[in-house]
């Protein structure tokens, strides 16, 4: 639905580091792919884009009340033509830890750096509990994933937000192939 405007916004990879970016003073800009996408924004609460993830102001308020010390938010501006929509914020979980059950997931190592391994997952299984008692984190094995615990999930569901998917497993295997876990 949206493209991150890389040329006029900051490097989005900073949001995958799981570090505080407090003090960053900028508005991150996005462009809607078409008028239809722009019009659908009011119904969404979380958006994956070609840059950092976006959350609605309603979802932001819930997260700020439930996990205020584990996540930061930054202003986002979405444009289409001459129209601007500012009902979203960029989300930045400030903790990055291991979240994948590597024994149950199917993946390939894509580099040979033992201190900073990179993976390509075909089938991902998220751990039952986030380690160290955190509530919301950036996934170390897959930095594009944000992982929450049941406390956060319950707060979102209790607030009546609709259209948000919660996944314990992500299957990207091709065709009709199934993954067999030993």
C-alpha cells in the first residue's frame, strides 16, 4: 500500500537494530501507491511498508499505555498527490533478542559470521514466551518482525481493534510443500 520515501527520510535500517532512537527529530515520509490505498488507511492499524512499520494512533495509544518503556514512536506523514494523512506513527521496539524456535523453524544460514548470523526463513516458529520478561521486541533472527506477548495481544483485543493478525508460525514454503519438523 505504501512506499517509504528513502531519498528524503532517514535510513530505515536503524529501526531494525532494536535500539533507542530517542532524540531523533524528523518526520518519516511515505507515499501511497494509489488513491484506493490512500483511502483505505483509516481502516488499518498496522502497516508493513518498504521502510519502517507503521501503527495507527489508536494502536500507538494502547502500546504507550501497556509497554511505555519498551517502544518508541516517530511521526509519519503519508502523501498521495497533494493530500497528506498523518494518522500513523513509525514504531520502534527498543529491545532486539532471539525470538525464533530454531529447532522447529526451517531456515538457511546466509552468511558465515558467527557473531552476527543472518538467516533466510522458509518456515518460522516463534518461541512460546519472549525471553527475559519483555512484552514487545524486535526479532534478532528476523529483524523485520515485531514480536509481542499475550499481555500486549490481550490489550489490543480488549480495545476492539480489528484487522490485526497475530502469528505464532509463518510459512513461506512454496507450492503445496509442507514442512516436516523432526
